[in-house]
């Protein structure tokens, strides 16, 4: 044939091989498709040719991985509308393959591209090969667009196949190498990849040593690069596997029906970008990261039976602007010693915690929206630390933020709303909590089981229950916080808890400002406790806290301090004013120590000791009560010593009972009636 000839081939079977070294056009005639078959390579394109081959069935009569059915070693031939098992592209060749069916390579792969070769592959069907659908090991420019690649389930491994291949089974694979100084990046766009074994991109060895035994759709390995966009990857175990040194861009793909991972990044020296993908219906994790890559703008949700994104140990990825919706386990999980930045994501409706930080993890979790979790919002556990800041956490069915088991994060500037618990710190948890807003939660903050966090400058407002609850040997420091308008109590200290509480504001709560109960302790200093409905302070059930230098005022019909049911406590140098009763002490075995306080302008009584209560009332200033300074009744037997009592009506009233309280050394002035009144019942 001469250069430029058009050769029309009639239908029928041809047992021969063809070498194309000139620019010719080989066309199968209309009607029956011509079939060409021979041993080894059947069609070889050589020389710098731009030949065209259209409309042939090409087959191989023997089985040889080393002799693919078609070879292209140079030039840019166009192959279209043909059926054949395999093609090898080498040298500097750059063929164009359109609308072919490439299937049934018995011992090798469907498409192999090596050396500096490239090419364009569009609208082909590539499937059912013993090894891979596609291998690429080249520095050339390769584009795969709008192809369909799939594999049936692997057959039983055959004895003559290498172990590495036996373990892998059939699959869809691309293998390539980014050589030193090369900027070429394979492009995979708009392909359909289904029921895959492996697609492996950017690897220097033709057999992919170390290939995973599980079925993987796209494997990008060993300094690999490339652009993968707008592909549909369906079925298999893992959709994309990214290995050491790889730097692909994974963008705008749809990934579904993976038994384990949607995207798996294996090692920390990868520089991949994973963005704008839709990942659904995966088993273990939609994205699992053992490498420090960027993951952004992905949509994860829809029958994810495992985690949304999981971050492995000792890596620091950037996870930003993703949406994770309705996964069955954890939205974003950071394993031990994992770090990185997790920012501006929306994580919602997770069956497990929306975010989980495990032992030693230290990520920055910033400006995320966490909503409607079926469990906790953000959990730090087993020594995890990190920074949790400026997140919005809304409507979780457990704690918005949970710090457990020696975890110690910095939690700052978050807004936690409408959660069952705003913050839970338990089981030796610590953590620093600053400038958070916790609102409309069932309980704003729970600290328990020997935990010792630090809460400074937080706002606990409009709660459906209590504000702070410190219980079960909980400790910690609580300073300069505002607890306002909770439906129950501003702060409950219970069950042997012993917090340090200073310079806070407890105002407008539905029961008590502060309540100490069930053998609790605690030191309360310089707090403003005001306008709480029942009493500003309640000490009960064997508790023995210290209140020093607090301002306790204005409860409407409530009392300033109520001590009952065997409560004790030491109250010194507090200012108690404009309440119904300044100190109301009642109940057998109740014995507080009320020392050097100022009690003024009470609507009824400055100090009332009733119902067999005891205790000491010493060196207080009690003045301007509307009725009486001190009332002792109901068999109470306190010690009332060296107080300054300046009242307009009565200073001291003792009513009934068989006991003899100790009342001595008091300074009494300004009374409009008798200073001391003793009445029988």
C-alpha cells in the first residue's frame, strides 16, 4: 500500500498478522465484520504514522502476556469501532482509541501504556481481563474519557499465575510513573468504573509489587500523579487507593457501593487533593487517611455503614468544607496521634459521634457546623488534646462536646445549642473551656468521675435544666462564667465533688443559683449570685462547701442562703441583701458556720435557724430587715455570738423549744421595739 491509501477489508476470517508502517486507512466493509487472528501480536503500528483502523474483530490464537494483540510503538494512529483483547502502547506513541471494546485478555491487561507513550482513550468498553483493565507506566500525556471499565467477580486463581496476581484477581488498573522532572499527568475524566479489582496509577513496576489483595478500583502509587474527575466508580472493596508519594487530584467523582473504603490514602508522604466528590454506600469509611492530604468540598452520605472520614495515626491532613450526612458510625474520626486541620465542614445526623478524637490526637477543629447527631457532637477521649474552636454544635442527642478519659483539649469560642448535654467532662477528663456559649441545652455542663477541667469566660444561658453539674468527685476551676436563665439550677455540686468556683455570675435561674448536695465540698469565692427563684444558694444532704466574699442578692420571694437536711458549710465575708431571708437554716444535724457576713435589707428575717438546726452565727453585720434580725425557733440551738444587729423592729427573736441557744456578746441597736424577744409556742 502507498501513503494515504484507503484499504477496505471484506467480512470473513483472516489468519495473519499485520504491520502498519505507513499512513493508511484500514476499514472493515459494511456488513459482516472482518476477523483477524494469529499467534502473538496480530497488529503492530510502527513508524511515525497517523494511520486509521476502523471496524475489525482482532483475536489472539495463543495466550501470552508479553505479546498483546495490538502494539503501537510510534506515531498517533486512530483505532475505532474495533473489538480486541489487549493493546500495548510504548515509545513515544500517542494513539487515539474511540468506541472500541477491549475485553478478555487471558494472561495480561487490556490496555498497557509504557515509557514516554501517551494517547487518548474515549468511549471505549474495557472489561473482563485476567490482570487489569488498564496499566499506565509512562511520562507521556494520557487521557481516558467517557470509557466504561468493569470486571466480573474474580474467578478462582489459576496455578500458573503469580501469587501477586492470584491474590489480586481481575481488576481495573492504571499504573504509571511520574519520572523526575516530568510534569505529565494522566487524565481520567467521565469514565464509568464498576465491580473493579485494581486501577493503579503511577507505579514504576509493571506488576505493581505490594498491590492490595482486596479489590480496588483506582490505585495511585509510588510518586504518582494525575487528574481523576467526573468518574463514576461503583462496586468493589476500595474505590481509590493513594500510596507513597502520590500527588493526584481526585475531583468531582461519584463513588458508591464499596465494601470498605471510598478513598484510601496510605502513607504520610502523599500530596493528593481530594475535592468535590460524592461518596456513598461504603462499609468501613468513605475516606480513610494515613497521609497528610487536602480533602475539601466532598459530599459524604447515603448508606455509609462505617465512618465518614477517618484520620490515621501520625498524619496531619486538611479537612475542609465537606458535608457529611447520616453515616452509621462517626462523621470524622481522628485516630491516636492524628492531627491536622478540620475546618468549615458540616457534619450532621450521624448515628455515632459526629467527630471523635482518640488517644493522643491533636487536630485543630474549627468553624464546623455539627447538627442533629444521634449521639455526641465532638468527643475527645483517651488522652486526646487538640483545639476545638468556633464550631456551631446544634441538637445532638447526647453531649455537644464530650471530653473523656484523660483527654485535655482547648475548647474555645464554640456555640453549643439545644443538645441534651452541652458539655460532658467525665472519667478524669480535663480541658480548657473559654468563651463558649452554651444555650438551650437539657444540662449545659456535666463534670463527673474525678474530672478537673477549667471553665473561664463561658456563657451558659436559657438552659432547659441545670447550668453546671459537678458530681461524683468532679473537680476543676470555674471562673468568670455567666449562668443565666436556666430552668433549674445555675450550678449543682453533688456526690463528693470539690470544685473551685470564683468570680462567676449566677442570675435568673428557675430554682437555685448554686446548690451543694450529697456530701459535696467546693470553694465559692467572689461570685455574684442573684435573682434565682427559690434561693440563691442551697446547701443540703451533708455537704460542706466554703462560700467566701460572694454577693448574694435579690431573689424576689426566695432566700439568700438555704441550708437544710444536714447541710453544713462555711459562709464568710459574703454580702447577702434584698432577699426574703438572708440565711435560712433548718433541719436536724444542719450546722453551718456563718461568719463575718453582711446581711442587709431582707424582706423578712436576716438569719432564721429552725427545726432543731445548730451551727454558728458569729461576727456578722445584720441590719435593716423588715421584720427581725435573727430568729431562733423550732428547737434550734445555734451559737449567736458577737454580731452587730441594727434592726428597726426586733433584733433577736427566740421562739419555743426546749433548747437553750447560746446568744452572747452581740451589739444591738436601732430597734423600734424590744431588742430581744423570747416567746413560748
